C-alpha cells in the first residue's frame, strides 16, 4: 500500500525526531562521548524505521521533499525565477539561513589570526580531494568499470556533496557516464551518513590517544562532562532574548534574500557553487563592515543560538527524508570505491593533517570538521564540532576557520580538481 506524505510533514516531524535523538543520546552516553550529533541520531533512526516499514511489505512510505509555496521559497529565490514558482527543496531556506549565520559569525580578525592553520586546512582539503579522485579512478580501473565513476565516488560527492554532484552531473553525462545525477545522489547520501557518524569518533580517538586537551577547561571536566545539545533549550534562550533575537533573525532573512541574487549572478557567470554561497558571502561582508566600523550591535551569542536552532532542524529534515534503500541499491563497485575512499580519507586526516595542525585541542576540532565536510557536508562538520565543544569547551579558531573553508574556499579548489580529472578521462 503506497503512502505518500507532503514535504511539510517532514518539517512537523523534525521536532519529534530531535526529541527522540536527545532521548537516545541521554540513554546511550557513549554516543555523546564519541561526538555523534543528536540530529544525526534522530534522523537516521527515523529513516531506518521507514526502511523497515517499506521492507516489511505492509506499506511503502515516501515523503516529497520539494515545495512550490511562494511564501517558503521567496527568500531563497530571485524574483525573476520566483514568479514561476519553481520547486525548491524544503530544507533549502534552513540551510541557507544557517550558512548566513556562519558568515555573520566569522569575525575577520579571527580569520586573519588563522594564518597557518587556515592555509593548512585548505591545502589539506584540496590534497584530500585529489587523493579521493586518484583512489577512485584507480579502483574503478581495477574493478573494470568506467574511470569517471571513480571521480563521482571521489571528490565530486565526498568532498563536494549533493550540490556539487548535481552541478557537475550534466558534464559527466556528456562525457559518457549515464545517470550521473542518480549515481551522484546515492554516493553523496553515503557520504552524508558516513561523515555524520565518523567525524566525531575520529576526533575523540585522536584527542584521547594523543593527549589533546583544551587548555581553557579543567582536564577532569573535559573528560567527564557530557553536555547533550538541547534544541528546545536553544529555542527558549532565543525567546528570552526577545527583540534582540527578532532583530538578528530579520537581518539573517535580509542577507538570505540578497544572497539569492548574488548566487543567481554567480550561476549566470558560470560558477558551479552551492546554493548557499551568496548568502554566506553577504553575511561575511556584513560582518566585515560591522567590525571595520567598530560596531557592537551584532551579538555573537545570538547568532550562535540561531545557528544552533537552524542546524538541527536542517539535519533532522534532511536525514529523515533519506531513502536508505538507495544505499542498498548502490552497485558493488560503487560501494567498494566509497568505502575505500572513506577509509583512506580518515587515514590521511589522522596521519597527515592532525600532525600538521599541531596535535592540540583546536587541531582535534578542526580534524572533526575536515572529516565532516571532506566526506559528508559542511553542516555535518559543524554538527560534529558542536558536539565536541559542548563537551570539552570552546575552540574559537576551529569554529571560525572550518565553516568558511568547507562552505566556500574548498569549492574554489575542488571544482578545478574535478574538472581536471574529467578532462583527463574523457
């Protein structure tokens, strides 16, 4: 019996999914100790439940994920497109608003002081993209499948994610890889799940095994405190801020709208960048002007709270809508390439990037972020870092450098890497 639900049901289910995730993490403290984000737990449990129902034969449950409601899509769509009411992913406004918070919350002075760490992080991410493609192509040739499949199961989807996969899909199909969009979506889904589950545990293993402590926190507290993120706690804190929170929310909405036009212009210029890029750049520009003028009205704690509400909602909606059966249908060679590439990526980060970053607490949080966006997405990277910092204390350099690296800078280097491999393999 087929049962198809409206995408709005996903939005309504997001809060119960987060509640279930919080309850499970509280009852299974090891999940928190390994820095598995609450929305990842709740979202994957819900998608696993759907998979069990679908496999039982009792019913086939599906959720639509795109909406055409003008009031929901207006902020993220330039008017030249909006008048036609284009279908947009339900989670897109949440994603774009979250990255706007990332831009607004990135003080230029912190990025300036990032210096060596920022260079290492970006260089490492770019090198990882090359490594993923090299491993992917090598395995594809060894398995007797088209080498382009190795790129799709490499930096295109692992480092790039769903947005990059869909952006490059037409070029891969023109080069001879049929159904590149479908293959890319399945591979990116694998990466999203893997990144959400592996980023935190790897960082925890490195921090525990190599003595990476947060100098700002007592060692005993860093080892024993298990702070479970509370979506409702962050929402209540925002409500208590009243007009201040409303003012910041309106600013974010304005940046999202302006960012839609910036993204539209970048797209027309031929840049294959994620949909949130315009809003991220606008938010960063507003913050830079604010700081240059000596402004004090942008409050970091309010922006952080807003991001802490938007990110879990986005991840809950996204992960709840995953069709895990798609992963079961991934062909054998694809699965081999994805698994090997994931393991190689973890090894590269642990053996090369971790020492280069200094093997300290900030390095551990950055490693979690790099694994998060290097296998999954920037959203999963931030979620993993948030899980660590809630337990072990703040890591200002990591939380300032990773989001712009994974959300913006890596796209500037990953796209040429993908294009180079694509041209070589035509």
